[in-house]
C-alpha cells in the first residue's frame, strides 16, 4: 500500500532556497524511496534521535529530508523540513540549524 506524501507549510520555504535541479532530485527521491516503505531503515534512510523536528531522515547527497510517518488511519508521510548541508553546518531555509 503506497503512502501519500504531504509537505508541511514550512517545507515550501525550505524548497524555495534550493535550485530547480535540487528540488527535482528531492521530489524524485522522495517518490522513489519513501512511497512504499518509509519505515524501513536503509543506508540513506534512518530513524533520528529524539528531537523536535522529525523522527526520520532521508539523505540525498548533501541534502537531508526530515519526515514523520502515520500508519493509521491513513498511510501518510509528512515532510517536515529539507536541509542543505555545508561541511559541518546545516541550513534549513535561510537559518542555520543544529540537530
């Protein structure tokens, strides 16, 4: 059963900071890797330590997609944030963040 993908309102601003190519990569990877088994841990998909942002992380090169999954009543994923990594710093939108 495929999961529906929803983007939080804040994520829209996070995506605007990215280039068109980066946005395409994020959308394609989310559709390909998270649509059917978002709760299966892989090399690029891991549960996160407890934090206020999200419970799961998907790594796409120097991009990070943070998301939560709800299995009941409807199978859906909520993308909470998209982060751009610069060496040891992370930028979500125009703000530097440390998780």
